[in-house]
C-alpha cells in the first residue's frame, strides 16, 4: 500500500515540478528508465501482496483490480511515444486503482480472519 501511495504522489508531483527538477538537481525523477524500474517493483510488490491475500479471502475482485492498476502503470511506463500528460494521467490513475486494491485486500483479509482458541490476538 505504501509503495502504491508513493507512486501516486511521485506521479502527481513530477508533472507539477518538472520545470524545477533540473534546478533542484532532481531531473533523474523524470527519467523513463526510472519509471520502468519502479513499474517492475510495483508489479513485484503487488504479487507479494495480492497472492497471499487471495489465498486468505478468495475475493477475485481484489487481484483483478490490482492487475488493472499494474497494467495501467506498466503501460504508462513502457508504452513508447506517450505524451507527458497521458503518461502522467495513466500513472496517477493506475496508482490510485492499485491503492484501492490494496485497501480492499487489507479489508478482505481482516474479514476473512477467523479467531480460533489458539489465536493470540
């Protein structure tokens, strides 16, 4: 969830601060290669979050929503020739969808948790 929120914040802040990045020495944040690496990291974190969650709650909508978010982020990061506006919009929307999927995953896991006599909390 934290990675997805950071992604949304990054993708909203970069277009707004794009003109200031070189002056601040932060132009690497607008680099396509960085976005591609981050998209792969997001994919890995999503798999690590949604697969175990699905095994607990068996709700198909959670990994489906997560996959939509990952595909949007990956498409924005790897699609050649996208305008900055379209890339930023797809990335921000994909990140927001991914955050929503993480929230749903967390709630579904909490609802599916059954307390047994051996449970310590």
